C-alpha cells in the first residue's frame, strides 16, 4: 500500500489566508492539487470525512487542533505572520 503522503507536493509554497471565508477553499485547493480525496485527507488527518467536507465548504471552522492536523496532513506548516 502506497503512503498517501508520498503524493503531496513538496514545493515551497506560501498561502496567505486573510479572511476566515478563504480557509476552506484554500484547504480544498491544496487537497485537490495533491491528488487527494476527502476520504484520503480524513484518513491522514485522523478526522471524519464529513468534517473535511464541512470545513472545505466553510460551513464550519476547524478548531486550531483540527486545523493543525489537516495542515500537517497536507504537508504544510501553519505560521503566524505579522501584518506589515
């Protein structure tokens, strides 16, 4: 069985989220770009697939712990950047 993490791109990419409504679509775009299904991401992050769907559609906002699990499963780090 292939490790799904091997499919996630390792390029250096910064995605700036300045509005809470942009978080879900950004996570969806990253997941799709990695060639992962919602089921794949839910397995990697250890959360339920309906939660992935709800977060991507901005129906719910993940708590910080869940967000970190999803971001890490996608091969990203979460960073706080001081506004200019």
